[in-house]
C-alpha cells in the first residue's frame, strides 16, 4: 500500500514547509492576554460550574522535574537532583487543586486524567500515591476514564510501575525519540533499545492497557537508514499509539538547543524522506494515520475515534471525545494550561512566580483569553480540518448562523493553490482534505486563523510544518 507521503515531491514540500501553529488551541497562545488574570479565571470556573454542566472533565497535572536536560526538549522543565524540591512543589500543587476544586461541581466525571512533565516518575512511589489519592478525593474518575502518565524509561523503576498500576493508571507514554546510539548521545538522552524493551515487557506483564511511544524525526545525525531501523524496532515492540514529532530547532526560544550541532541536523529534504519512510513503514504495519503527528492501531481508542469521527484536539494533542461534548480541561501546576468552553488560562511558567501567587492566596494564572463568537467559529473550523479532515459548510452555517462561503471567501481563495496541488478538494458544499492534504493539515487550517498574519516577526513564533 502506498502511503500518502510517497506522493509528495520536493516542490510540494518546499512550498508547504512553512512555519505554522500546531493548533492545540485556537487562538494560539501568543494571542492570549495578561488582562485575563487569576480573578478572571476564578469567575470563569465559578460560572462554568453553576447548575448542571454537561461537559465532562479532563485533568492535567504538570510535574516539571527532570534529572538532566535532553537537548531537543522544548517542555517547561526544572532540572534538579534535589529531591526535596518535589515535596515542596507537591504542597503548592495540592493548594492549587484544593482551591479550584472548591469552586467546581465535583460530581462532574473525569474522563481524561494525565500526569505530564517533566518526568512525573521523578516523584517517589509514596509521593505518586499521595498525589493520586489527593486528586481522586477531590474529583471523580469515570469508570472508563483514560488515566495516563508520561514515563522516562531511564529513571522509572519496576516498583513505580507496580504502584501506578495499582492506583489505576491504564496508559503509559514512553519517551523514545530514536534508538540510534549516536543520535542519543547528540541529544544527551542515552536510552538503549534494551532498556526500552525491558520496560515495555514489564508494562505488558503488569497489564497496562495502552502503551504510547514518542518519537522525534529531524534530530542530529539521523539518516533515512538509521531512522528506518528505529521505526522497525518500534514496530517490533508494537505500541498502541505512536507520536512522531518533528524536531523544532528553535534556539532563540530554547537556548539549550545551541548545544545541538546544527551541521549534524538533517537537511529539510532528508528530514522529509525520514518522515516519508516512517509513515510508509507504520501504515504498512497496520497503524492508522490519525493526523499531524499521531498514529494508532485500528483497535486503539484513538484509532476508533478517527473511524467514528469522535476525534478531538486539545493541549494534550489528539484525544478521544467521550460523550456528546468535549471536556473542560483543568491544568494544574507550573505552566499548565486550562481550556474551559471559550476560555483559556495558562499558569505562571517559573516556579518562583507559581509559588508566589499561591503564597498570596491567588490561583497562579499568568495569562488567558476569552474567545469571541468569531473566535469560536474559527476554532470549530480549524478543529474540523485537523480532526475530521473535512468541513460541511451547511453544518457550520446552521450552527453559527453564517454563510460559510461568503464569510470565509478570503480563506477559500487562499486554498485555491493547495486545491490545485491536490491537498484539498473544494466544491459548493464542502472542503475535504485529500490523504496527502492530511499531512499538511496545518497549512489548510492556517488561512482560517485570523491572528496569524499579525504574529509573523523576525524570528518565527512557530516551528515548520514538516
Ligand atoms: S525530554 Fe523529558 S526527560 Fe528530557 S528534559 Fe524533556 S521532559 Fe525532561
């Protein structure tokens, strides 16, 4: 079977490999405003929890500590070997959760529960147990909730995995990136294949239902041959979901990336050939291409959601929408992001600022955003492109009371070139991404982003689409 990537030539790649948002939110974070502060967010939480709110809950807790910095990493992390820092942090995290929970309707079911980082397993077994029990004393997990954690195979012990399983975690996400030793050394993350294999076997023996792998292409010293081998090794380990991210080399945003030897980074064309071969191998092995950078086995919930049209996208990437409505996402911890029906909020990014807000009995909101009706319309259009790969104009017209073709005449005009290039089919009634177009879904979404033209400066705010 030919993968869509095999029909992409160099010309197409050069044309569409532009800087663009990943749209884990619309409007994107650079548009958010300082004027949306702790007080504004408290009001939003209280208002969206008045009366019966049919939206279920997603909870995210950010655990920022790591022992060492991996050079490719763009996450908000705190590098320290001082374990007592984690204990201090937990005290603040509990305070934040307790304060916010007091304003909420706590009978709302939690359908998605996630610990991310950083390295969540930086916490000891006792700390993990205490945090989980605290959270589940405040909120109620739905019986079919996805309870997920990101783990680093280099620091996670079998005892920690046993505790996680006993607590009720059912999905483990493993950072893998690349199995090639030279690549691993260049990114300061030495994690031999044996180590990951051992962890996978252990997770399976314990009965975790879902295993995710995170891979990255575009890293230093990667070649088509080397990454082919990595992907073959990944396929042999058979994770249920695979995220295949493009390495974003943005040293002006992440200064530690200056330690990455730029001349060892693959050229754009090589990088794309690496992506092509990975796509081909994964689809031949039976994985479904979910969108942008995600793959899943057809029987996995995400694969099922793609087939049923219930795919959603939020700050955690592609997710499964359970029930009729998307969930309200509450993010806790330093730099965490929340998204509650037309409102976004982000916590302070530095530990000192996060602590200071809570010391002053304020929730630690740094900035946020209230969506206008026009934002909500564009958000829906962008989500439909990224998750369903199509827009039926009549559905949008009925829901938002507009004439799609008139309202988005300029956006549709911008899509004429991608249509000629075979990325999207446009007709009187709908817009449908072709299989090749789904690989460039960000490019198809970008003409509907009202803020993008105002965000371009000297240094790109966003990474390239490939
Ligand atoms: S990749 Fe993971 S372990 Fe490495 S610095 Fe980033 S968050 Fe920490």
